C-alpha cells in the first residue's frame, strides 16, 4: 500500500498489480482510501518478472513503470526517470553503486547509456560497481524482446540486455539511500 501511495504522490493513477491471488491482495488494498485505478492481473505460477510483465501486456500503457511492491521509496526517483525518458523516449533504469555485485543485476555505463547488463555476475574481486535497483521505466517496444527471450526465471534481464543492443537503455544513478522492505530485516535500515 505504501508503494501505491508513493506512486500516487507522483501523479501515477493507473496501476497494474500482478499477484498470485487476486482476491487476497485486493481485500487488503481495498481497506485503504486510494485514488489510483488498480487493475489486478493473476500470475498463478511464479515464473519471474518477465512472465509477470507478459501477463499484463494487454493492460499496459505506451510507457510504464515496473517495480516490486517493496520499493516504498519509489517516489523520490520517478521524476528523474521520467525526465530522462522524455529526452530519449527509451528504457530507463535506476542504478546505485554498491559492493557484493554477485547479488544483483549489474550494469556498465558510457555516460548515462547502459552498455552491458549482467545478472548476478560471478564474484571476481571486491570492487564496487553499479547495481540495478529494480525500478524500471519501460515502453511497449520492449515487450517483443521479452516474448523472444528464453523461458527462464531471468528472462526479463535477458530481454533487457538484448533490447540494449538494438535500442537505447539509459540509467539514472542515485546516491540516495534506497529503502526496500523486501526482507523483514530491511526495516532495520530505515532511519527516521
């Protein structure tokens, strides 16, 4: 619900929620006074983010954000990403410098253009690099690449890397703390 409220604060009023069970989530969300128009799409078997996105392809707008529900801080990044896409009309992702690159999708940049995407690279050193945060501003031109990707759990990342060889993918790199509530212990990182 906090993520929906963050999106609403940025004037995003059409939201698609992909869930394994439409009714249980809807009951929780409907108890809050939200102003967004919410469409629920069911993904009965969790087969990754790419499969989830394809389940929703018929209800997506020409450009759209893709993010996980645990990104309660999304509002602080949306305007920057929208401004970059207005200049390029292409895919924009959010990145942050970090260690422990083997845990994340990692990118290489030339300026703000993504030149390489690697999902969970093998650890080779303790060097820092840019990890993908998991907030994406996509367009419908990306979807055919996703349809062509292998039927694997990481087909979204595979399609994004392939799309980047044919079209422009840019990154907004942030120094902001990226809050997430993906794991219970993430709450320990939240300050005031």
